[in-house]
C-alpha cells in the first residue's frame, strides 16, 4: 500500500483557524465562531439539515436501481464483507507464511502486495531491481514464485486479490497455470487483478507500456477472462492511489469513474458486448478521515455508475449496473508520530466503509507508516474488522443512515460535483486525452499542495503532528527486510532459469512477441509462456521491445 507520512510541522496559530478558506478542523472547541465549515473536499456545510434537503421522490431500498443504498437487498445480513489484509514482503515463502497466519486468525480473502521490481515488470535478478527486491512487497518473477506464494492454500475456496497493474495480465497467467497444474478448474477461481493502468499515469506511476497498447492488454484480458475465468474480476478500478496522491474525495470519485467509463468504451470498441464484461468490473476506493463525506462518496459512486451504464452505454443486465467495491483505509492519514493513534483512525475509516456498503475491506496496520506491518499490528488491524462485524451491530441493517437529511444532501452534492468533473474530461476527448494533457495529475497536485498548506499552517489538525504532540516518543518495534532476502530470491530465480528447457522458453517468448505485433490475444500468449516457464521480466521485455516504453513529460503542475 502507499503511505504518505504527514510531516512534523510547527503548530499553527492559536485557537482559531486562519483565513477564510479554513476547513474548521483546526479550531479548538471554544473558538469556532468565525470558521467556514466544510468537508475535506471543500463542500460547504450548513448549520442544520432538514427534510427540505432530501431528494424529491422515494428513495429506492437497498438492492434496487440505482443502488444508492447498496447493491444487495440484505447487504451484510446475507453475507459479511470479505476481510482482506494487504500482505506481501520478502520472498514468496515468507509471504505464504503471513497468508497462513492471517487465514488462521479469521481473514476471509487474500490480497497480495508486490515489490517494486515486480510492479515495474522486472525480474529480481535484473540490475535495475538491486536493492528493491522484497522491500515493499513480495518478489514474484516466475511460476515457481507463484507456486510458493500459494502453497497449501485452497485456491478454489479462497478469493485472491492481486494489486498490480502494468504486468497484471502476466501475473494472472502465472496464477492460472498454477491452478491448472494443481488440477483446479479455472471456473472455480475467484479473485481480482487490479489491472487499472489509467490511474498509473495519474498517480502511482508504475506503468509498463504507453497508454494505447496498455488499453489493448486490458481489452484482451477482458475477452479471455470472460470466456475462460468467469468468476474473476478483470479490473479493480482504483481511486485509492488517486486519493493517496493527494486528491479530494470528489476528485477520487470523478477520476475513478471516468477511468471506468474509459475501460467500458475500450471494451465496446474492441467488439465486446458491454454486458459480457461489465459485471466483472469492480472498484477500489479509499476510506479517508471525513466520516460522512466518505459514506456519501460510495453512495454517489454507485448511483452515477448505474445510471451511466444503463443510460449511456445501454447495459441491460442489472449486474452491469452494480458498482461493487473494495475499500482500504487511508495510508496517507497514518502518522509516524504516536502510531497507536492510527488504530483509532483506521477504526473510524473502516466504519465509514461498511456504512457505505463495501464488498471487501482492508484495514491498515498501525505501523505501516514506519515499515511493513509486523504480525501483531496486522492481527490487530484484522481484529478491528472482526469487532466491527460481530460486536458493533452495524451489519444488521442495510444502509442504516439512509434517509439522513445531511447524508442524502451530501450524496447529491458529491454526485453533482463528480459528474461535472467527468463532463470536463469528456469535453477534452476522454480519459486518454486527459492523460496526454496531464490534466488529472495537475488537479491532484493542486489538491495535495493545498492540503499540505492547511496542515502546515495549522488550519487542518493532524493529531500528534501539529497539535497534541508528544516530544519524547518511544520508538516502536518494526519489521525489517535484510539484504539476505534479495540474495535468496536471486539465487532461487537463477536456479529456476537454469533448470528450464531453453528451447521451449524461446518459442513461447517468440509467441508473445508475435502476438504483440499482430492481433492475437495477449493473455493467451502469456498463459502459453507461463506454461513453458518464461519469467515476468522476459515476457515484459518482449512487450517493451515491440510496443515501446512511456515517459511523462516534465511540466508545471500549476499552470492553467
């Protein structure tokens, strides 16, 4: 996951926030009279909301179009959300041990974090990977690594999510071949690859190819998986990293849905029927600090997606209208100062995600701003979800805040502002053109700079950072990844390469290159290459040699 630590700044001012643009969060309890109250996205808040703020007409119940109140009629009464903990570090065997630990403590789905070389499509023994192997996620360069990662885990009974984008289809190919060699039919596999390349150009910057060929990889994946792996979610359209990069909630909502619409249009342009692939699209949102704004964001997202899929793209299958989403609590809100406070932040953020109707949830560990999660911190993060599920009573009622004057008004406002941003992108010519112009990156950068200004001025309180600080904090114990991890991974990978049939590897890689030059399905070529033991880096190098690489131009993010 991405963690953005708030810097330790000098507390700003006295009891009241300075400036007319203040959010109202900095003022003490006794001094808020002149503050302009607004959400973190800058939406102004009235002093009181009444029935006059409710939308006209009846509000459809959960499970009914446009699904404002949830995609299922019974929501968590029928089935709790899937509890995932984003996990991955060191070698595949080390991460397998963490997976088993979390499953033994009640986790119901796996979520894999990959290291930087894997995210960028490089093998662990590549010179560019030196010093990064296994540091911020697990190293997976080969089918053998994938087999070790999931050794002893029942793939037909556990849902797996893989947070990777540029090389996502290749990792899916490794996963499919692993299942095949274990005798597990692909039709029984459930899970998600993030595979959301557009947000890489906005926020995370771990792309593999230029935008146009990247979209081809995605449409090939949509087609192949729809036919061969019907329960697999082929894209998890991610607002999470957009928010971690500094966007507001409104921008996260708008840019994420605009990316989703671009994938729908790309699939249809490739000749796919929208109802053949849209039901397997899913979303990944951030769960940030502004409690009511986050709930309204999820409700507005469902409504906007449903209306657009039905009215603009002509989807007739109700499953295509349903926006299903995973939520992760906000790494960018975690602080290195007083890390125990992060437990409280995560609990409130998780509550907002559940009240907003998430289908799966990851709760961050308190120490993730310092290092990869320790076992005890990861267990506590999971226990946070379990207490919410079995002790709070919240899951018993679908959308319990539905009809709340304030929440319904805020949902309407979030939808309206997000729709306006989506229209701006459409007027530019769509999301690919917005990527070329750098529009989304500039908008995110402006918002990030403004939030940083508010924190540094003291207008926005960060507890333990610019207010309520502790000068003599004791360090906490953290998980450390030593150089021996890289040495072990590189040695195993070189041994794997030495044991292969070199001729079959060359033939499979030639097939990848031919598919990239022609019109054959790329995911099918990746599966063939995985069967013949080609590595991630070898496959990606062939793709780069044919389809090119991509470099964003340096630009002023604050120009008009």
